[in-house]
C-alpha cells in the first residue's frame, strides 16, 4: 500500500500540468459547494436571527368579533389567569394609524399602538429612562406613553430631553413617561425597530372608536410547550366562537421551525447543483487515468512479468486517482473557506464555512477518485503481460 502511494505521488509530480488540470474540476466543485452552502446558510442565519428576535416564545392571536359572538379583553385575561402555568405574559394590541407631532415636527411612519404593562417584557426590551406603562394607567386611561429611541432622537434631540415632555398623537397630548433602549446596533431609521410609541391599550381602544380588540400577544413560559399553549388557546376560542374561521393562532416557534426546514432544503439543493461539477470532474479524472494507463502499458507489462499480481496493479491506479482527487479536494477546501469569508464580507453577510459542506464535499471528491479510478485501474490490471510488453 505504501509503495503504491509513493508511486502515485511520483506519477502526479512527474506530470504536474496534467495532474493540475485533472484536479481543477475537483477544486472548482469542492470550492463551489462550500461557498454556495456557507453563503446561503450565512444569509438565512441572519434572517432566522432577526426572525427569532421577534420572540420565539410568542403566540399571536387574531379574532374576528361578530355582534353575536365576540371576545372581550376581560374574557381573555380570565383565560390567561386560569392558565398561568402555561403563559408568562399577555398584551392586547390596538394598532393606530396616527400622526405624531411635536411643535412643527411631524412623523408619519411611526408605529403607534396600544399595549399592556407586560408588553415591554414580552418584547424583552429594556427601559433607558423613566418608567413603563402601568396597570393604573390602563385602568384610569391616562394619556401617557412610552417611546422608542428613534422618536426621542428625532423629535427632542435625545432620550434625556424627551422624558416627561408632551407629544401629540392625532391631536391628543400625551406625556412621555419612558424611553426604551435603542434596539438597532447599526443606526436607527425611519420606520425601524426604534420608531414606535406605546399607549395604554384602553386609551388606544377609545381613540380607534372600536369597542372590541381583535389582536393579542401571549408568551409561553416554556418554548418547548408552545404547541400545548397554542392548543389551549384554540380550544378556548372554539368554545366562544364555535367556528375556527373566526380566529387564528400563530406560534412563532412553529414558523421558525418551518423556516429552518426551508433553509435546510435550499442548502441541500444548492449543494447538489454545485456538486454536479464534481461529477463532471470525476469524468475528467477517469479520462486522464485512461490516458495514463495507455501511456504506461509497457511499464505495466514489465511489472506483471516481474510478478506483480492483478490486485497490485489495480491498487496502484485506484490510489493514484484517489490521491489526485484528494489533493484537489484539499485545495478546493482552502479556496472555498477563504472565498466564503471574502465574499461574505463583501456582501455584508456573516458567513463561515459550514463543517457539513466541507466534510461532504471532501468525502465526495475522494469517492469520485475511487469510483472513476476503478475502470482505468481494472483495465490496467487485466492487460496481458506479453501484449503490454510489445506496446510501444
């Protein structure tokens, strides 16, 4: 075996240009698999991360209230209090299409919504200054609000200057009692994560002139029990509405699992497409090895006449093909890893070489060497020694 390996290295080194061209297909194939799969995983990883930041423990509920069948806030809170072993938080949500003003400055893209006192914890945000909306604010319909860092910066110049100031929402004056820490690391923007205002939901309901709230956000105490939480909500709502078309319950963890499945499928598809080049490279390896057998027919005849058996000859050529493919695979891995980092940086994606892509692509390259090297090796092993010695 060692002797066959030494002969393989000697043959590859003796025909450097031909060996390089043979390896080139393997190099390109392996590098392509690593680059494509790693970049896709890097991009989709950022999507999953931003998706997960919405809260994988959150369960969103939308109901359609009818005159004959409707759900009140008190009913939903009653259900929540009866199931505190499942749920960690609840917030009714009332979205408003409002105009926000301070003096002559106006903001039109700001998200204005009514929330409960638990919404800050549901979103896992931290206050920078002031206090959160309280249950007393909701009960007495106080015109107070908590604002995002972008609103504070744009209308008041800083969070410190915004605290305890007055802001007008649809002409109503609200006192700013709290400012939330900035969520955007790379700078805040209009309509972004930090561009929001939270009011007591009781005040928002009155401003919307709608008696019933149709949207709620729950949090599951245990993310692994999200399905159990979802089922409990669905069973409760069905008991009220008697029609599952009148409500929709969405667990964020389920959506995240579905997204991960799609990412895995997409990575596999792209890896398979890139892997086609490895198949083409395998054909190239076989062709070059057939040429090598033809060129070394006389050498094979001499070795056979000196006592080399069929297995020895076959092993020599199979090992040579495998070594060629393996060297190409190693070079392809190095190029793929470097290119992944460079391309990821260029397009602004945090992409790192995927271990699975590296291992699979290298294993396939070695397998291709063994598979496509078998036919030339078998041909060499079956040569008649006398005919081989007569070859010129």
